[in-house]
């Protein structure tokens, strides 16, 4: 039924252009590898609703002339498909803290809490369990490393926002930490003035703050934080030489982390999070969401390349929840304008976050804003669109019946949607289950609908029996 991963990956590498398709005979002759995985790579595209995969595929075909790896995996024999369900203990719609806790501690908790249950009881994170078993945890994220999804795998906090409290807790629980959030480790920026970076250094971590230093790092224990807050959106990084020099891509961070784990002999769990897909969904920012999803997909491709000659690593890819459920709507008579409208996404040059920061600084009048918008988006806003957005930013009441969208990000998302055909259900997380894709030894444990609080046991059973 299944093919060996060695052949899968060799086929992927030799077929080129992201294709993983295999000749039928190769499929037929190879049986499932019954081995336990020595390591697990858990890739999380945070807040990735279903509509993002086909839109990213289309954008990638348009701007890079090749498809995406995750889309190819969906039709690849030997790859297991399922859905991850997503509720928390107190809501049909989870936040990232409760979702990460469910995966890590095996228990659903109220939203906002990291490895702390409804009664205030501390739960053991999967990172702590791994250490007891002599295994290693790595956390790679485009968010602050103290943000909910990485934090849930190694720390406890009754309040996810207390990131100064979370920062010191990764010490000796996670072997590799790569991402943003330097401010929470920096004596000058922490509330308590504590130098958390030096605590990590004393414990043997190689600490660095730039892409070059990461690429030249020698140690096995790494703390690399490249930005005070979340790492910049890929869309903004693509247009900034300074950001490219300072901040590595998710694929580069993933490679550095995975190579270290592959070259040691201990069992490991490596979480790789494309975090800003979620933030772009909250911002109804279609350009940023698809560019960050492409960067996430590059990380998936990098992982597959690094595992080409191996059959002992399980790869699981999913999301913790949907968010604002973006989708491409058909436009024009018989939807004939759809492609033309969608293709405008390739011309978006600035994240909504960066645009709002600029608007706050410049406070432009309508005509000046129309010029800014033309430059940022590559198409002309209608004057009424510009006016309603500027009104909303300055707190004036606008006609917008959807409460979810009655705010500047919601309104900007709808205006860009008018020109690109993209629509959003709101600006918040949704209850939808998320795509789940797995391959490698033990992948069959991730078929069908998987409860988010069942993941911990499955990972630990696979690694340690
Ligand atoms: Zn999330």
C-alpha cells in the first residue's frame, strides 16, 4: 500500500520542479517501512485555512513557474492524509496557546493558557518528557519564540502574553531555538532587567542575532533570535536588503536545525512553525499570507531534500486552526475575470502591517493615499474605497454591517478583495478542521480525523513505544 520514503524522495529529487510523482511499478514493489521513527519533524502552518493551499499553488505557478511541495504531496502515493480537529476546552474555536497545549500536553485547556489546565494545574509539556527520555526538542518559528505555538511545546504559563516569564523556561528543555522575540531575552527590554541571553550562554547555548552568525554556528545547542518581535513578513523581507541580511528564511532555519538532529543519534522532535500565515489572516492580507505560505512550503521542500536518503524520520504537516478562511471567489461573467483578478496578488509589494505603520506616520489625505496605494498594491483604489478606509482608521463610523470586518484590517482586506477576487469570513480564528499530511514511519497514525489532544501520545508512542 505504501512506498518506501527513500524511493519517494529520490523520485521527488530527480523528477525536478517540485514533482514527487513516482512510476507505478515503484509504488507497487515497495512495502510500508515498519520501523519506528528516530525523529519527528512537525511542520505547522499556523492559522492555515484550507483555501490557502490552492491559492498558494496558483501563485507559485504564476510567479515561480512551478507548483508547491505540499500540493504535490496531496496526490502522492505513500503519503497519508487526514484532518486535524481543533477545539479547545472552553471554545469551539481555539487560540494558538490551547492548540499547542493540546498537541504537547495531550489535554485541552482554556484559550490563552500554555500547559496549564482549567483548574490552574501545570501540565508536563512534550519538551520536558523528551528530555526525561534522553531525546531532543527543537523549535523553529517565524514568530517570537516565546509565542504560543513554540511556547506550548516546552513551557508553562497561565497567561500566554507573559512572554518575559516564558523566555527563560526553554533552557535545557529545547536544544535548538530559532526565530524572533529577542526582546524577551534582552536585559534592556525585559520588565525585570534580567539578562536571559547570558543564562542561555552559560548553559552552553551558542547565542546569535543574525543570519550570517546562524550559518556559521558551530555548536549543537542554539539560541538564534533575529528580530525583537515576530520576524518580518516574507513579502516585506523580499523587498528589503537589510531584512534579508539580518533575518534567515524559514527554510534556512529549518535546515540548520534538522541537520544538527540528523547528525546526532538521539531521538528528536523538531517543530517548524510558519507563524505569520496566522497574523496575515488576522490582517486579511492576501499578499502576505500567500508569500509566507510559499516560504513555509520552501521549508517543507528543504526538509524533504534533507531526508532524501533516510527512512527513519516521520514528517507531519498541519495547522492548529483556520483563520478568517480566505478563498478565491469567481469574478466576472461566467467567472472569466477570476484569473486576471487573482494575478494581481503577484503585484502586491507591501504587507498591510507595514502599510498601516506608514499611514500612522504620514496621515495622508485621500489623494496622497491613492498614490501610496497604487505603489503598494499595483492597482488603483476607487476614491470611495480610499475614503472609507481612511475614515475607519481615524475612528469615524463607516457603513459596514459585518462586525468582524468593521475595523481597518477588515475593510482593507475587503477592498483588496474587490480587486483580487479574494474574500474572508472575518478577522479571527475559525472552527474548521485543518489539513493533515504525513509520511515516513508511523505516518498511518495520522490518517482520518485526528483529535488535537491525541497527538502527544502518538508522537511519544512512536518515538519510545
Ligand atoms: Zn495558531
